[in-house]
C-alpha cells in the first residue's frame, strides 16, 4: 500500500495538461486585454471618420 502511494505521488502524467491549461488561459487573458484596450481608440477613430465623411459633399473628393 505504501509503495502504491509513493508511486502515485511520483507520477507526473497530468503535469503537461496543467501547463497547457495555464498557458491557454494566459493567452486568452492577454488577447482579451488587448481587445479591450484597442476597442476604445478604434471606436473614437471610427466616429471621427464618420463625422468627417458625413460633413463632406461627394463632389469635393
């Protein structure tokens, strides 16, 4: 029984899976942070471009 417990604690079969889960969570978190930080700037740029385009006449391009 003691040898079975020692063998269980020395086993590292699931360690790679845990590493991949942690790395995937980190990538998803960084992607979410990047999207959130870019979203505000792109919204204001889009609004500014839309306002400029709507104030111009088609013949002035």
